[in-house]
C-alpha cells in the first residue's frame, strides 16, 4: 500500500523524492501510471518501477512523464514484455522445427525405399520318386529342368548310413521352372512314403482352356478336391491333389488381375 506523501494521494504519489523523508526508506513504489489513451474500467496498468528513474520524469498535473512527451512507462513495460514473449515463441518454434527435421531424418527406411533381393522357393522331398515326379510335371504343367544331380555325382560322398541303400542313382538335388517360378526338389534321405500336407502350389493360367487341360493332367492318378468352376475372384478355379500327393490350386487370372 502506498503512503500519502507531501499532500499527494496514493494515485498521484509517483516517487519518494516528492514526499517527506519517511518515504525515502522505500526502494520501490507502486505507480498507477496514467495512459495516453482511455482504458476500460478496472484495466489501468499497475507496475513496479524504479523511483530514481521516476524522479527524472517531468512533473505534470497528471503525474511525472505521462504528458511530457515521454513514452508511458506502462506502455513501455507492456511492449517490452510482448517483445520478449515473441522472441521466446520464435525460439521455441525453431526448436520444434529442428526436432521435427531430426525425427524425419532418423526415420527407418521402409522396404519400399530399399532393394529387396529375397525370394521364397518351394523345396519338395519325394522320398525315392523324385525323377518320376519331374517327368510327370514336364507333361502336366510344362516344367523345364534346369539342374539335376544324383547322389553318386556328389563331389562329397554321403556319410555312411545317411541315405538308404540303393539311393546312389536317386536325385540328390534338382531345380525346375514352371512359368516364372523356380521349384527345387530331391529324393531326400528317406524311403518312407511322402506326406505333403499343410500347403498347396498355386498355379495361375491365362485362359480357361489352359486351366482345363492342366487340371485334367494333374488329376490323372490323383484326386479332385474342388472341380473347376467360376468364383467371385476368378472365372475358373479348382483344387486337385496329384498322384504324388502334392496339392495344386488352379486359377485363371482375370484381365488386369495380378
């Protein structure tokens, strides 16, 4: 609370230099600074100022400095605060922008942005009848053999007991192509009956006539699981298990379908 000094009220007491000696003990006073422009009721700026600076303002009927051509101290303080706030906000904006750029640069590259040379190939073990299966697929689906090696042709002989007796002429490894897909196969290291379950080979064909021919060839000596018929995803689709136990899904690719 501002004391009344030298006949001035609390509203007009601007500095201890204007009052009695008892007022000089205060280091600062609270000034209700007048403004050049009318303010709404209850919005007069109340600020804490330096009394030494206040004493240097010219004395006017409205107080020191308000009408003497000087900038109103309340306006000056408000401008200073606004300028400091703007500088802080600008600095924060730069920091946030830098952080966003750093996050963008540190994002891991997705697979679409990098070359991926991986691929999956089926490997079939026929347990002694691989050569017969390859010949069958040549006739049925047009398989083209690209490589074939028998156990006796291996540069490293098999360990004793690793393969059954009489497997010297069996297929150690072969690879054949059906369309754009490479399939690998072997007689494996067992003479037990094969059991192909849990998967099927899906073959896409360009026409219904070709689908009918391939389906009939694979079904020879095998078992039809689902006859060829029109479905909502293909004009011709069917499932069959060939004579060696391999499941096939035959699909006619619609125009524009991948």
